[in-house]
């Protein structure tokens, strides 16, 4: 009966009250046990420390006696003020320790030995003082006799201290053994008490947590069945008054109404899914059409010039070099046909640029210096095709073609925290800011393209990159001014597009 009442009261408490009650009770019990053990263990340790205190005191007394004898001897040998001062310090320290010894006559043998040590020590100190005074008075005969007497007294006292220390140690050893047994008994008792308290805490925590977890477990089982499509299940109806009981009751109410809404929700989801698929399909077709339109602008004039240069080279040089040249031309145009699927790796794009530079150096007698600084670990990332070659072509046609110094193009591929960066820079005439603005706003006129251009301008590259990565921050043009060159930087997100 009492158990049922207690259980009902616990169930009617809020979750916060249940957890607080469990925490407070367990904490109080553990604190009480730890405090009990702390007090008693400290008391036992104090008793154990006191057991050997007498041996420690005798050891200190013996060391002080040795110091008095050695400092007196040192003074007699040297007769310096430092040695005399050291003797007086030692004598004063030893006198203080002697004063603490027993001076009453008792039946206790140890106390009697202690009294004898005190009496002999007082006589010894008197003799040492007389020896020092005789030395200071330069009475050689007198200080020698007194030094011998002091040495004998020192030997007697040292022997007595040693004997008393041994007797005291034997007595203390028996006391220590008794205290040690008591301490072990107390440790076993404390361990048993701690185990009992821990078991009580575990039982209390199980009772409190079960009152919380059982309703949650029932709710999770029913919710799992509802998730599988079975809407006929119900909870037991035995709701507590805490937050979980309110939740279970609300869940039951929801189950009674969910069948009315489920068909409507399914219908709406189906309609929304169809509309989304149509929208994505239209967007895909639109992007594909834009990509195809932008990429289909290859100027036939470039093909004519390159093939014409190959024919001239065949007339002027050996067939081996002609083969190499035509091979590079074939690779260049085969790339354009083969990569019609728009997506290639950075490695493939760089190979196309290598072919392109080779072709131009044959046409223009090696006037273009080309340098690469490549991070090989990122060359597998995907980009749209025909991205790098138009930029290199732009550097040649508008940057270094008409300059009076050696033209140079640098291609760099590296990785920062969020992007893979592809940088193409030249040391040409640079680019004015209004031209940069026209490129980004697509206001550059077709007449601005040179006759040798392949028709794919920077606005084309920018548009395809923005479409491909669905971002406007993929392209940057940097030029510090006239005759200071131009740098184009492409930012590729680290997450590859599938």
C-alpha cells in the first residue's frame, strides 16, 4: 500500500522535480559517506603520525648533539669567530631540545632513560662551555682535560639516545601494527558502506528514470508503428501528470485526427513533387541550351591559320617536326570534339593549353614564354571544358602580342582554404578598369575580338563558369595599370560537382 502511494506521488511529479529529487538524494548520501570516511581516516592518520613522533624527536636530538660536538671541535682546532658563533648556535638549539625531555622520576623505564639523557646533557653542555672558555683564555692544559671529559660525556649521551630510540621504536612498532589493523578494518567497513549507498542510489535512480522512460518507451513503440503506416494503434491511456503524460495525451489526440489529413497531405506532396520535377527539368534544359550556345563559338579563321602554318613548316623543315606540329594541332581540335560533354578535369584543360602554346610558338617562332606552377594533387577536379585556353588566347591577343619585350604567360594551380585557384597571368600591356567592367557586364563589343580569336571571349567563360557552379564569385580580373600585365583568377569550390 505504502509502495503504491509513493509510486503514485513520484509519477505525479514533474520531470524536473523527479531528476532534482534523485540528484539531491544521491548527492547527499555520497557526501555523508565521504565526510564520515574523511573524518575517521584523518583521525587514524594523525594517530599513526603521532606513533613515530618520539623517534623523530630523538633523531633530532641526536643530530643536534653531533652538531654541538663537531662545532666545539672545529672551534678548538681553528679558534675563529665563525666557528665560535656556530658552536653557540648549536649549543642553543641542543639546549632547547633537552628542555623538552622528561625530568620527573617515573616507574616507566623509557621516561627514566629520557630523564638520564637530560641530566647528562646538562652536564655535557656545562663541560663544553668550560672547554670553550678555557680555549678562549688560552689555558691549554685545562681545555684539553675538559675536551676529553666532554668527549666521554658525548659518547655516553649518544649511546643512551641510541638505546632509548631502539626501545621507543619497538614500542611504537607494536602500536603502529595495532593502528594499521584498525585502519584496514575501517577501510573494509567504509567500502561496505559505500557499496550499500551506491546500491541504494542505483535503485533510486532506476525508480525515478523508469517513471520517465517507460511512458517514453511506450510512446516510441506506438510512434514507430504509426511511422510504418499503422494508424489504428493507441496508447494505454494511463497518463501521468508530468510533461511526458501531457505529450502522450496530445499524441493520442493527434492519432484521432491524422487520418483525416493524411490523404490530403499525400495528394499535395504528389502534386508538389510533379511540379518540382517539371521545374528542374526545364531548368536543366535551359542551362544545357545556354552552355551549348556559349560553347559553340569557335572561329574557323583560327583553324585556317594554324593549318596554313603547318603547311609552311612542312615546306621549310624536316618531316619529323612537321609531324609533331600537326600532332599538336590534331590534339587541340580533337579535344574540342571529344569534350563535347562540357565537363573535363583540370589536367585535361592544362594539356589543351600546352598544345595551344606549342602551336602558337611554331607560328610565331617561339616568342611566347610559358611557365607552369602546378599543384598535382588537385588536377582531378572537374571544370567546364574550353575554359583555360580562351583566357590564354586573350592574354596573347590583348596582352603580349604587340609589346616590345619578351612576352611571358604564367599558369598557376593551387589550393586555399575553400577553393582551388587557377591563375593565368601575363606581363603585357595590362587592362583598363572600364574594359574589366565591360567584360563582367557583357558590354564588350564583338569588334573588340581580334581576327585570330576562336570566338570564345572572357564573357563567355565567365557565363559558363557561373552557370556551372551556380555562383557569381568564380572569376576575377586583376590589373595594376598600363604595361603591368593582367592576372585572371578562377575560383573552383572544393566540393566537386557531380
